[in-house]
C-alpha cells in the first residue's frame, strides 16, 4: 500500500514517475512539496531535508517512510 500511496501523492504534486520508479520534480520546490505531502499523509514528524534529498524513487521514499514510522 505504501508505494501505491506514494505514487498517488507524487502524481498529485505534479511529479513525473518513470516506469523504474524514479521521480522527477516539476520545479525546484517539488521535493519539499512532496516531502510535506508525505508527512501529512503518513502522520510523520518533519522529514529531515538531507534525508529527503537522498530520495530519488518511489522505493527510496517508501523506505524512508518505513524508517520514520
């Protein structure tokens, strides 16, 4: 469920998701917007900026969410 929800959130933030799960952001603030949307959706505390910067795919974001839960 988590990867599907992250894909849905990324799409709602106007991100492009490639077949391999790589996420391309629509603008320079896209990663921050996705991070905030994921925090809200999963009830997480603030995602550290340096950790979010390392997330380039749906799998990366999924692993981060699992670690922070």
